[in-house]
């Protein structure tokens, strides 16, 4: 069985791509990524190599 990593499921839009999304698409993205984070955490995924908090702060700054 292969291990799922954050990189396998993470989608990172550029600022230009993010601008093209409508509000419902942005909301869906946030909901899906938070669910993914919770699921990987529940499976015991190690977040040591990722600064998830910094990513969230950056996303908020860009209106994500």
C-alpha cells in the first residue's frame, strides 16, 4: 500500500489563478484542503516538514 503525502493532494494556486476563481470555488478549496489536513492528521501524517500555519496565514493575506 502506498502512503499518501500532503504533496499528493495539495493544490496551490498562483495569485493570478486564485483571482480567476469565484467565491464559491474559493470556499470549496478551503473546505477541501481543511478536510484533507484533518484526514492526513488522523492518519498520523507528520507535519514537521510543512509549515501549515504559515501557509494558512499566507492564504488569509491573499484572501484565500
